[in-house]
C-alpha cells in the first residue's frame, strides 16, 4: 500500500504520521519526504505493509496534519487507461507491447484514433480500436464523441500518444490532471508544431522530449519527466526525427510509470517526483 500526503509544512509531521501508522500496527517499508521552503509545502510518499482499513487510516493521518492536508491511501491497483492517437505509431507500439507483457503498470482499455492508420497494429494486440474522426465536425461534436467512447471505459488516465489535436478547456476540465501528453521538444523550448524543424534551424546540440499533464495552457502543463540526447551538425531533419521519436517513447514510458506508482505530486503548475 502507498500513502501519499501533501500539506502545509510544520514541525513534527514525520513523527506524527509515523506514530499513527505504528499505533495502528502497520510497518513502514519506505518513506520519502520533500519540503518546498518557498511555498511552505510538505510532501510524502510512504510504502506500508498491507492496510486493512485504508479509510480509517486516511482519517487518522489527516487529523494530525494541518487543515489543508490531502491524504490518500492507494492500494496500487492496476490503473485503467485509454490511449488517444493520430498517425504516429512509435509511442503506441511501445505502450501496446508493455501492456501485452504486463510491464506497463496499467491496463489499456482501448485505443481511440482520429485517423484509422493505427487500427491494424492495435488489433494485433487484441485491443479495441475506435475511430472518432474530427473531419467535418465542430470541436464540440468531435469531443462529445470522444467523451462518449471514453466514458464507456471509465479510465483512470488518458494517454495522448501523439494525439495531434488541441483539446478544449471543457474537455480537459473533465479529466483534471488525468491526461498525460508527450511533447516532441524539451519544453519550454520549441513549443507548438514542427519542433524538430525549429531545432534544426537553431542548430541545437541537444534535443529532448517532455511528458507532462495537460492543462488549458498549450504545452505548459506540469512536467512529469524529460529526456534529452546529444546531436550535432551532421544531423539532418530525418535524423533528428528518428532520434527524437526514441526519446519521446522513453519519456512517455517513464512518465506513465511514475504516475501509475503514485510518485508524482502536482502543485503550482509544477511537480515533485519521487523517483
């Protein structure tokens, strides 16, 4: 079981939390803490032997913490995800492979694409694929169809595996901090479209990929993880894209692992990540 805590900092928090668990007869396997001194925020991730009464433990810990405390006891069940795609296969194929061999830390309920290109690879892994085209539809109509299909699967998270559509604030608000996107750039550099072309023109010596939660501000949501690799003057655009896709796949896989294991805390549009 994992206990995650976020609250105002104060003296004696670790001792108080430990006492609650000890008095209830639970053994702490590991504990990670962090204090943001500027924000006066305390964060903790505690791994505990199996807890038989999670709700009572949540209440008991909450009582010894400041009034704004957020306490969750998570049994680390396998998360359910829905993957949204367009045409690029590299991130999706990695997710499907990990799902097949049960190393994803989640279960893919279905894949939804706004183009049919990735239907065949999805179905090879015996995962349902649903085509929800955006063509000749308003954004409201398109997102209503998306929402209908997503709701049927009741996912814990949505994964945008190169889903090349900008989502509305209303849609994002329905899945607050539950949408994970992979951006083909080391944000905040080269936001928007064609980042590899931008990087090539700028003559960069590293390229990166950023996995982040989706918010109403395009490509500016809380960053979960980033990956970079070195490049040089000999790289042409196709070289950058090939190297970048490998980077994107690795960054998204790592971000999903961190989120699914309850290692990511979000506040003030940034994150605390217990690696």
